[in-house]
């Protein structure tokens, strides 16, 4: 039934390019495969949560996250009914030789022009520390804190119904490895809206194929539509780049200060 609903929403969006009548709910879980609508196997690769910056730097520097088996001290499940798994910038939970370390993960989804009733709700766990932003660095959904990675503590809850844009919207999760031993990230939650594309952005290139993700005002607004789309896309790209660079600068400052304290 869920697959039929998703297909119907996709057909409506492709046919009309405007919000579908029904509300769409999109999982944001780490380790979730939108191609098959279930959990990626571990070990594997998450093509929707993308590692966009890390220290030590991975090769390539920007790449899909790895789906990993959880460290024995981490929450072991049960995981979300629709699927989900721990992820990392590396194909193991083991810490890298250079500590302190960090990884910035990004997952993006798309709201069509004229979307309504958007909201997001999730819980997170991470080893060691976690901070989460939505679209801009001023919109912080999870303040920097210890990641509640163990199964005997509750996951960190978060959510919002503000800060959504027509077009691409991105969740940024900074995971910091302060003490070594292990590093990983787990998110369980979803975004809901009228006019939400039924799949997250795939791959490093952030593709929504076969759909297109267009920003700007709702259809019928004054002015040439193509020009409005181009300006909206350019503004969104600039804002996204500014946000990513600001978070990386923040992460590097925290890493260098911790490195200084360890000396």
C-alpha cells in the first residue's frame, strides 16, 4: 500500500508540477534506500546521506556514506519499521588514527512551489558528539552535545515546522569523534508536507530524477517563469554553499581547539 501511495504521488507531481492533493511523508533515516523503500544492508553504501566534508579527509572527499554494523556499545535496535542503520564516513565503526575527527553529512529533499503544511520530526544518536542544522546555520535543530549512542539512554529528539523553502531543503549533521574508539551516526525520522517529492536527493550530484526540483514562487506568480526559476536556483545554490562552508569552518575550529587541549 505504501508503495502504491508513493507511486501515485510521484505521478501527480510529474504530471502537474504542483503539490499533490495528498500529504506525502518521506523518511529521512540513515541507511534508508529509496529505490527499494527499505533498509540498506550493512556493510553497504547510503546513496542519500552524503559525506560532504571530513577530517581525516576521505577519498573521494565527497561521497555517499557507508552503512555499517553498530559498535557493541551502541544502540542495537529495534530500528525503524521502514528501515534504517548506522552510517559513517568510513566502512567501519572504528575511529581513525587522527583524533579528534569529524564528518559533515547532508541529506536533501524537495518541496514544490506552493507546498503547504511542512514539518519535520526525528531522533538522533551519534558517537561521540552531534550537531544538526536545517538549511542555514542559524536554524540549529540539535545543539552540540554528546550523542546518546548507547542503548540504555534515550535518543535526542528534534523537529521543526519552520525554515522550509520551495525547492531543495537540506539537513546537515556534524558528527565529531572527540575521544577515539568508535564513530557513527543514526537518525530516525521523517518530513511531511503537501507538495513533497517522494524521494530524497540521490548521490553526490543530488539528483531527484525522474523529477525536477524547482524553487521560487508558486505557479501563476508574476514574471517569466524560467527567469524566476533560474534566480531561485542560483540563490539557493549560494545559500547552500555558504552554509556548508560556515559549518566546515565551525567544525575545523572545534577540532583544532580539541587538538590543542590534547597536546
